[in-house]
């Protein structure tokens, strides 16, 4: 296990700034999720960790040691790829043992280490099978066992669950989190899947255009976004935005409710508008009202997503399936003031209240 530090890290490809000045400390034993859209720099950052790319500027430290010039095999890092990269002509045992064989360990030590890793991941019964004889979820476990068998200081995972179907991916996510917690290896997990990042990460680093927009615990990232990029990227559905009085109002779909569901009863909106709110509240009121025109209702079983408009703004409400709302209707909806986040209209940065 190890602490990982990035100091002023940059990686440029010509004029393209793939990683543009990142300072980051990953704690010993922490599970850090790197979350971002395609092109945000997360995969390049992973390759810098692994030693597959060299930084243009800055330093990578593992347990206080600068590893900028260290080859991948000397960094104490193991990596699990999206494709698993198993040898199809080798058994599960031989796939897991391959890095140990390359290191020149004797057969007895190899056997002990493979059985240890296989036991951790509950795949001991698969050791004699070929990759073609096991499921996608089992292949993912084999790939992780192969990475762990060398007892790495840091485990890098590049979207290892993306090839699994939804049900297996959910189960694998749960198993992966429990496994990492038990073994305590420092883990850096790259994903564009918000559910994976929220469910797995002790902390999440949200990347955008080669920089880290925000880093924090999942609840913090979701409830207290630092800017409109984080607010609009994290969350399914994402945060709603309305421009009003030169400020962007943001609120989550689950906080945007029909007026009759809000307690205490709603009073008329104050004449001061948003400026009055920002300067000193609404004279005791704790809600903001809107006329919400419903365009589409999506029934998802236990809940419904209601799509509509407030003026020219596209808005989504996440409601209980028990509420019956019809397309084309207009309803009074509201959101509590303490559920609204305010952002600067010019740069999207959060305005603290």
C-alpha cells in the first residue's frame, strides 16, 4: 500500500493539453475514482501513473519517491485494463501466474501466490479452465487476480466493468468495493460512469479539459458541486439550470416537486426577485415557485421522470410513480431555497451563500 502524490503534473501532445497542471494527493489505502467525459484527460493521467507516458512537467511520487523516470515494472503498480487482456490459450492459473513466471519465482511460490489471489476473488474453482469457458464477470476477476498476485503498492483500473451487462456490472461493483476494503490496496479507478464513481470511490476527482474541476466525497460532489460542469455532469438526470437576474440557479430533479407536496404551504413569491433572495432572503419564505409545463412523462417503475419547461429552460423532475401527471398540462412546481445552488453566469463557478 502507498500514498500517491501528483505535483504540478502536465502532459502536452503538441498544442493539446491532455493533463494541464494537476496537484493531487491520494491517501494510503484510498479508493479514488477518476470521473470525466471522453477527452477529459483521465486515461492520459492513468498512463502517467503507470509509466506508459512521461510527464511534460511536474512530478509523480509514490511513498515520497519520485518515479518520473522509473519504468512501469519498478513502480510497484499493477493495472487492470478494460479488455482484461487474458491469454486465450492459457488456463486461468497460467494467466494469473504469468507475471510471477516472468519474475522467475519458483513453482511452489507461484502456486501459493496464485491460490492466495484466487481465494481473495473466489475463483479458486476456475483455475484449470480456459478463458473461453468462463463468464465476463469471472474474466474480470481473473484480470484483477493477475494484477494483485505481485502484491502491488497501487492498483490502477481503467474502466474494468464496462464490458459487463448491467446486472453483472452492479454485482461486480459491490464485490469490487468489498474486496478493495478488505485488502486495503491504494486504488485509482478511471471511469466515465457516474454510478461506478459514486458507488466505489472514497473520493471522486471530476476531470474536465485536463484539469480536476472538483475532488471530494461522493455526497459532496453531488450536493455541493463547485461549478456548472460538475453540477451538470454528475447525477442521472443531471442538475436543472435556470438563468435569472444574471445568476444561474441549479437544483436537482428530486428536489423539484409539485406545490401541493411542499410543507409548509406556499405563499406568493416576493416582489424582490432573485436579488432580494441573494441580499437577505424572502421575508421568511423558504421556497421558490415556477410554472412547469409538462412535455413528456417517462415511467421507470418505482419513479417517473417528468420532462418539461419553465419558460425556455428544459427542466426534469424526479417523482414517485404514484403521482399522475399528463403531458401538455401546466402545474405549479417549487423547490426549497436550501436545495438551490447559485452559479456565476459568466464563468459557471459556484456562488457561496
